[in-house]
């Protein structure tokens, strides 16, 4: 049974209409990664943006696809470096050829093979940087698998939104200087194309929106849990796990702390969020169905 409290409130009902309840957390991470990659790539390669942005988006999606299917989180760093090297080279070579095709410079295609050697090496360096920069949202997507679907989406929204804002803020100054060194048109660090500025603004707003949705959804669900503890929500109750003889370790956690663990007194007795009406007597768990663990 899917609990109704997941998207309680007018703001969250609007989020539900956007499909935020049913979407998978790893797809939320993918969207955040693509949102950040677009303005950064367009800013790095203003002369090649028409070819570099689509190619880099495809490589980023592949990076996410293979990364979410790793068996062990300890392989993530090796994935970021190894995939970054290979994908960076392929992306640079593909971008160069696509740029020549889009520009109509077909006579230069034979020379592109030689230029790919140098351009591919630069692409390897960029690929490793991209791979390491995209590691946090990929890790968040993998870590979200241990949570309930709504909890996972909220945490990824919050984490990816904060990561996106930090990444865009750090990259804002660096991208202009790197673009000036790579540009074919003698750009200076102060020359930022209007399209790049617009993309950067839209990406920042998108990350702010993700962060706001994540914070709001977590806040409302924690407020709902506080009402349950006070007995103000009919049909739901917080009880001790000792009332249930069955194994409760497989239950998903509800509203776990974002950082660290609770105080020792909070861990002496494990609490369970149960659905039903508690009854007095020797068998107090009668009529209750455990749904979540409170950790």
C-alpha cells in the first residue's frame, strides 16, 4: 500500500502533478547532471557548442547508465577516471568531426584524423574532470536505492540541487578563462556569449528549484511524522518494535537523518511507524501493520 502522506499539502500536490512522486531517484540525478553539463560545456567551447553540447549530453547519459549499474560503490572513482578518459577522447573526436559537418567544411575532414590525436588528448583531460565532477550525483543516485522511493527522490532532489549550485558557482570563473585559451576567435575571459549566460541562468534556476522541492518535501513529511507522534493522524501510530514478533529489518526507513545518527537514547528502543489502530491489552500490536522503521 502506498502511504498517502508522501505528498501531503498543496505544494506537494502540485509536485505530484509534475510526476515527482513516481519518478525514480536515479533519473532525477540524471536530469540534474544534464542540466549542469549544458551551460558548462557551452561555456568551455563557445565556438563548438552546437556540436559539443549534444555530444557531451550523450556521453553524460552513458556515464550515468554504466555508473548506476556498478555492483560496488568502491568502483565509482575508478569508473569516473576510466570512463572519463575513454569517453573524453571519443567525445572530443566526435565533436570535432560533427563541428566540421555542421560547418560544411567537408574538405577538412581528412585532416581531422590527425587533429584528433591532439584534440583527443585534451578531451581525455576534460573527461576525467567531468567524471570526477559528476561523481557526487551518481553516488547519491546509487545510495538512494536503500530508501523508500519518496525518501530517495527527496534526498536526490536536495543533494543534486545543492551540488548543481556549488558546481555552477565554482565553474563560473574557471570556465571563462579556459574558454579564452581554447577559443579559435581570441576571446577574453570577459567575453561571455549571451546564449551561454542564458543557459547558465536557467541551469541555476533549475538547481534552485530542485533544492527547494527537496527541502519542502522533507519538511512536510517530517511535520507529518511529528503529528503522528502526537496522535493527531488517524490510522497511523509510532510504537516500539518490541510489540512485533516478526523481523522488521527489511522495513524501509522513514525520514532518516540526513547526516549522522541520533542520540544514544534514541537508539535504545527501535521505533516503528505502523498503520492501524493501537489497542490496549497484552497484545498491543494487534490491529497494527508495521510500515516503516524510524531511525
